[in-house]
């Protein structure tokens, strides 16, 4: 805990700086830094993230007492710079209170503006500014935000609109107006009274009139918001530890709602959706910041180019655009020029794309925030590679700037061009976050979660989204809103998640109560299919076909950069030529796991397999296996040919035999008819295969030891396919892997069968070549005795799925019954089947590698469990000296980037 709890900034000076984000949060650190580099920022102070943890440990009252003296002194600091006094009727200072964690969490925590107003101060503010409408507009906004955030006045249920918005709509309807900025002074005064009365009625609390009481209520509410449901969910999604806490930033208010020379906006130094190097953003005249991100009013574009693009997308003529929706560049050219210069300065200072918030108060520009902007996976890669080409960052920084898991967004399917041409376009909105999404319509976040959990793909359709919708947005394939611009909540959060999003589609009329949406006369109900294109803003009727993505352009260059720096190579887990081809196109340099059991389930193959299982003696089994051999050889031929010149690690039969026979009556009747046996005989044999714990029973190498004819058949199929390819001029590199070894004798017996079979086959075919025989280390004892196993095993492949099961004693199939509780109680930090347990299982892996290489220094080691595509696990594999990781085809680029980062971070 730092002894200093409060840090001030203002007037070009600051007690903090950019590299103090862990203590001051990202917002506080950057506010301090902007002061130091000459960017105009209102004065204020930051309460540290350490205090947040202290708050939850010792409670509200004790924290307030500890902070009181520092906060009062810091308020005086703001008063001195601004020449105003907090709570004074004649010369009032108002402040904003905002959150600010070290990691950006847009919209997840709470903000309060215009704090310090009451019935007396508002009169003084009106007199001082000569602008009564501004004063009461600020007052009604403050009561609304404070009532929501601090006093807890929220919608009673998901179909009810915000209670404050309901009151506003009622007042506007009395005079037939549609926009908030059309409200007159008397109506704003009326809103303040109605708001306070509603707060009293619904919460039982009087609205506080003492500015100091208001300030402490807001500070504590921001700390409390660190533990609200949406913040907890967002942290879980982004891997942000709860112990980081949030800072609280208190700043002097500057006002964008003082008339037509005032404005507020959000801007980006580059396009956060595509990565294009173009300054862009949105602003509203005579408004406050929440208006822009909330999406209640559709904002105007900052640049003329952005405005022209927006008009084309919306089908608006140039005459109407220029007269009704001018850009800031056209309407406020001097302010725009200053804003443009400062955004460029900030990007060059931070060497990254900046997401900035600003306010213009009566012609003076103020910056309220800058941060490294959230971006889509596409934008992430393009910005990193562009900054590299521009000389702003070096190659290693470019690699580290890219988050491996976000590459997944670039590998998602895109709409098939032919299907897209035939699709019926319902309407067009703003292309807020790129991608292709198709699913069934749902209107509420909790429904999106439920439908997704039941296996449905959904598109969430909303008037506008709020932070409370986060869980639903995460579950949905895409998001469609009728309100909001490119910087609305829906757009910003969707880009951060990599979700397809179309916002501001004004032609859609959403009816939450009827659970339907009308789009230019077409009525769609909950459950109907819809497709949205986040790259163009188009909304299509029904389902539109998609096609796989390709590695091209900036992503291809990033992958080339990975190859330049990486030491750990990436293979793939693939059981078919198609999967192998996909992975090879993504840069896989071999197959780390080819599961042969997946090849047995097609019609003729499964019949022969079942015939083998039913056989009473070895002769019968060999007869059945002879039928399987050509099928197996054909399968291996296709995979080895696709991966020509690259190693293909083929695992011998692993699962227990009961998985190949039917356990339902209908399936057993069909099997009896096919085999020419009675139902009773089939049932007797099926029952004989049952084991109390089949995953620890007759499977893996035990099958090959009890039935060596299986190993012989598979060896002949693998090497026979390789021989055929050799004769055709190809260069197949098969590797044969013995699964589930726990004792060295098990491996030695199977290795001998494989070598003897190979010797016979080579003699028959008149051709011979070297091939490796290795084993899968998936039993703890194998890791502990790896020195013995490595005497004959030429490579180890760590099967961390089973190794995790046996190390923890958790069943992979049953862990869901207790995992949520273990994560909540912090018994486990992560699901150990998704993120490799470095502390426990990792030590077994490390020991296995060290022991194996003590016997065989050139021992090849890799990993082929699900962990092979998880970035932190990949980095661990690099650290312990593995040669490769193997993962599913679509995670190959992710693993390649993580491997390159591991090498760079080690330097």
C-alpha cells in the first residue's frame, strides 16, 4: 500500500505520470501525463487503486475518514486553479467523478457529472453564466446520474425503460418535441422536481443537497462499481484480476452544453474498426459526454471525410449533409485544427492509436481522457504493422502489441460473395465493428445467454445497449442497434470483444414488449434469423452463407515477423486432409496429433471395426483388421500427402473399445442385423466391454499390448501409405506415437512390434526409410520415469488433457459441476483444462523434458493437448524448452504469435 493516497494534476503540473498506471489507473496516469506534455486538461486529483482495495477491506466510513483531509486539500487545489469555490452560490465549482482502472474497461464502471449542484447553487450558476437553460440542463443531468449511480434508481425489470428516460419522454410528449436539447428552462426545472420526487418514491431517500455529501457518495459509488456485475463479468472475460482495483478521478467540470459554441466528443487517432490511418470521431453540439457514448442522439462526424463517408452510408445528399450534419472540421474549423494537432501529438507521444474524449466550452478545447484505444483484431494487426512501417515502433514492439487471442477474429468466416449478392438487404446502419454474423433474433441480454447456452447462434437486437447488456453481447454472434454512432457503447464494446456490430440503423423499430422488430415494413420476431455485416453496415433477411477466412495482407506480414523471431514452432491437431490443409495454409509446420480413432466411424469402417471387436480369437480379429487396413492406409495417404515434407505424428488407437459399439437398443438391433448375430449375442458382447472407469481401463497402449494385431495393422497402414507416396515422388515424414504409456515396458513392447512390422513391410516393398517412434506423456508416472522411456522413445508429446485429469484428479467431463464454485471461491484461478497449470502440472512437464533429455539429448518434445493453442500455455512451453506446440487448425496463427512473443520477452 502506497502511503500517498491522492495525487493532484492541473495547470501544466502533475504529481503522477504515465508509467504510474498501476497506482493511478490508466485514466489518472494519462491525465497527469497530458498535463506534463502541454495538453489542456481541467485540474483535478486521483485517488489511487490501492485505496479501492482498502475500501473493500475496511469499509466505507473508515475509508472516508482516512481520505478526508487529502480530498479536502485536493478540492482546494482545484478551486485555486479554477478561481471557483466548491459549494459556493455566487462562484460555484462543479466536478466530475470518474472511475479509472489500470486496464481499460469502457462503460463497465460509473461516472457522475456536474456534481456540486443544489437548488441554491444552480441559481448562482445561472446568474454567473447568464445561461439559465445551461444551468438547469446540468442540474437535471446531475440528479439523473446521481439518482441512478449512487441512489440506485434503475429499471424494475428488463422490459421497463430507464425511469428517468420515461419521465423525460413524458415531458417532451406534452409539447410534442423529440430531442432533449429542445427542452426549455421551465421543462428542465420540472424535470428536476419530477426526478427528485421519483427518487424519493422509489428509493425512500431524499436527494442530498450538501455538495460535500454528494462528493463522498459519488467517490464511494465509483469504488462500489468495481464490484458490480458487469465489471466482474468484463474482468473475467478480459483476464483482469479483481485485486487491481479502480482509481477515482475527480476533475473540475468543463461544459459542452453551454450553447452552440460548446460541444463534446470522442475521437480516435486511427480507425478502431479497420485500423486505417485516418483521424475519426463523433461530436455533439450543446451536449455532455454521456450523450455521445449513450447513443441517445446520433452524433455528427469530426472530419469532413468522415462526414462524407457517413452520408454515403446513410444515403443522405450532400446538400442535406452540409446544412444539417456538418462535420466539426466545417462547423468549428479553429477548434478542429487544434484537436487534430493534439491527437497527432498524443499518438506520437504514446506510439499507439489513441482513444480520446474532449469537451469544447464556449470555444475552448479541453481533453478529458486519452488511452490506447480498444480495437478489433483486424485493426490491431494493421495498426501494429503500419506503425512498424512508419518507424514509430520496432519489430519486437509490433509483435508484443498484438494480443494472440484477438487474432481469432481475423480467422472467423466471412460472407460468401455469391450468397451476399443474392441476399435481401433489409436496411443499412453504421459499420461499427467488422465481421459477418448470422443468428436468431433475441432482444434481451439474459435471453442471449440462455439461447447461446442451449446451442443457438443469436444476434442481439436493441434500441441501444448499456453496460448491463455485456453478458448478452458476449454470448451473441453480433449486435444490431437502432440508435448510436460509431463511438456509442455498442460500437466500442463490440470492437473490444471482436463482435460484429451494426449501430445507428434508424429504420429498425424495436418493440421489447412484443419481442419484435419492424424494418421498413418487414416484421421479424424473436427466433427469426437475421444476418448483419459489420464491415458495410448492411442488415440481411434470413441466413447468409459464409466462407473461411484467409491469411493475407497485414496478417501474413505479421506471421512472417513471427517466423523471424520465434524458436518454438507450431504444428496442428488434424485427422483429415481438409483440416491439415487449413492448418498448413495458416502456417503449421507439421501435425502434432493425428487421432486414428476418428477414422473408424464411417459406414464400412465401423462395420469392420465392430467385427474385430466381436471376434473370439486373434484369427478373427486379424481377418476383420485386414478389411480396415486399406481404409486406414487411404486415410493416412491423404494426410501425409497434404503435409508433404512435414512431420505427421500419428497416435495409435487410444479409446476403449466400448466407444465403437452402440449402447442404445435401436443401434444394437441394427448392429445385430449387420453382423448376422442375435440381439442377445450383441448385448452380451457390449456388456462385456463395460468398465467401471473406462478412461483408466483397457485403452491406449494397453489395447496394443493385449491385441498386438491392432498395432501391426495400423503400422502397416501408416508406413504403407508413406511407401506409396515415396514411390510417387513425395517426401512423407510419418511419426508413430504410442499412447498412454505409464511404464517403460509398455513402450518397449509396442516399439518392438512397430519396428518388427516395419522391417517386414520394408522387405516386402523393397524400400526403406527412417521414421520416429515416440510416446504420449499423459500419465504422471511417465513424466517421473521419462529417463527410462527415452532410451527407445525418440520424441515425447505431452498429452496435457489426460495429464491434467490425472494430476488434479478431475474428470474433464464432470468438472463443470464444481468449476464455477472453484473459480468464484478462488480455489482455481483458471479452468485447468483451458490454461495449463504451470505450478503443478507444469512441473511434471518440465521434469519429464529434463529427465528425457538426460538420456537422449536430442529428444524432440512437444505438446498436443488443448493447451497448445492457449497463449500463456504456449509461452510456458517455450520457457521449458519444448520444440513445438500443436493445436487445432484455426488456433495456429494464435500459437505462432504467442511463441514469437515468448522468444521476444525472453531477450
